[in-house]
């Protein structure tokens, strides 16, 4: 046997000799890349995020215009589906963030799937089915797409259809319907059949795993109960169990480890295979038309008043009236600085006399206390220092009005401001 590599191996080897993409070039843009089950080309991602935004937008616009020009003359081609296939593949590679206003992926898939709906050449073409599956992943309710494909006999000979439909039903916990779809594909001998049979076995194994885990957990639970029942207690305690006390544990008729029952939709038991006598379904409609009841009609905003609630608006409370004395406004009090200074001097003297009535009397030697009083009162060496009031408190209230100390001081001559 001649040593060496086959042509296929040589092709793979030569292909691997290409330049290796530096992953650091797309490290900062990973969060803008939508995950794909088939993976993405690192070289294509590096090319997408390697240029500036303006250059990239201009380049994408030029390439998109080229695809649109090809679509105009695709009716003259032997394989018109190839143009749409390359167009969709280019859109997915150059817009890794998925469908948005710039990529326009969903309208493109609608055009492609609708254009070849009546072309019998592509009913079981893997490329055409791939576009339908991509379209189903972008809409709100993918079950509508799969039901439409079954009704119109699109992709019924391909195993990929049954695998994708079973994955969707399994994610919705409709296991019986998923098994029914896989059985339908096996009975129709969808290709590749070996892959579909292997997938069905894996599906059955996943369905049996919860049952096997529950069966394995049952003996352990029984063993725990036996060990508890085997404990010895005194005869007095066993003769009168739980007398006058609260019963512990789970209530009667209820298992302690019983699983929570999951609500199952009534539609899950319905067959997903349509009846052969059902009416034909020739028009699917766009994604916008299928969810038009959830889209608000565009109206004019300028001059439109938003609808208000029926509740009455609370009336504002009346302003609080501040009390003003009419007599004080009619007879305003004016301060005469000289008169006020004289009054202040007089009131200060009166206050001092009030506190010390003998302050103006000449001081004399105090009489010596007698022996009797000397025992009761201590001897005083002299008179206490007299207090001096700087402000006459009598001027604070004048003519039924109260003046502050600052006002009294400002009315004095020495504090007046002279221009």
C-alpha cells in the first residue's frame, strides 16, 4: 500500500495552510455576534470588524446592489435558487448581529421562500428547506411555518425538517408530538435515514432518563424508611403516640417527595400531522401580516391629545390669607431718634433703681451685727457690685409694638447712616 495522503486529505491539508486569524481582532466585538448552531468563520468576522464603519457600510451597500442586480435576471438562469442562497449566506456572514434594520434578513427570507413556493424543482432541495428553517427561527411562532411546510409538502423527503421540528416541539415540552414527527419522517424514509434513526434513538433515550432517575431514587427512599422504622422506643412512648400533641410530617394521603405537577396544554395531545382532507394552504403571508393585531397603526402625532383617565382632577386649595392688623397699618409708628434716646436713658435709670433702690445713696459703714445675728448670718466685708443694664428693656414695647434690639440700636444717633 502506497504511503501518503489521499486527494481529499491533501485538500484539507492545503486548506489548513491558509493564514490563521488573530482572535484578538474580534475580541472586543464578541457581544455583537449572534451565536449560530453551524458556527461562524473567524476570517469573515475579522474582515467584517476590521474596517471602519463608513468603509464597511459603503462596501456592504455595493455588494448588496450586486446581488439585487443578479435577482433581476435570475429567471434566465438554470438554477435561480443559487442567487438567493448566496445572498442569504452573504447577509448572515456580514451581519453577525442577526436581523436588524441594516441586514434586512427577514424580508429577504420572505422573498426567497415565497418566490419558489410553486416551483416543484425545489420542494425537497436542502437549500430551499434551509431558507425556510432560517425563516422559522426569525418569526414569533415557528410552529406556523412547520405546519405550512407539511401542508404544502415542502422538505418532506429531508431528515433536517423532522429533526428541526422535533427540536422545537421538545423545547415546548410536547414530547408526544415530537415523537410523532420523528416517526413520520422514518416512515417516509427521509434522507439521510441513518441520521434520522440515530436522532430518534437519542430522543428516546432523553425521554427515558427522568423515568430511570425516578426508579433509581425509589429504593433509597424505601431504605431510609426502613431504618427509621427500625428504631426502638420505650413501651410507654409507643402506647400513647402523639397524645394531645401536633402531628408532624406530611399529611395523610400525600407523599413527601411527590413531584410538582406541570400544567400541560390541551393542544399538546393534538396531532401535528394535518389531515389529508384539509383545505389547501397556499398563502402563508408575511410576518408582519400574521401579527398585525399587535402592531399599532401609524397616525398623526402633531395636535393629538392623549386620552386621559376618567378621574376628575383635584381642585387646588385656596391660598392662605396672612393676618394683618388694620390698626397698625392705619397708624404706623415712627421712631424719633432723639426722643428714643432720652426714653432709653430714663428707662435704663428706672431699671437700675428697680434692681438697686439704694444705688444713688451715699455709702456708709454698715452697722456691726449683734452677737445673736452673728451666729446666723455671715459677716459681709462690703456691698456687692451693682449690675449695669446697657439696654433699657422698657423701650422694647412701645405703643403696642415690639422692637428688636437691632432696631433700637439703629435708631441711636451714633449708629445712623449719614450721606
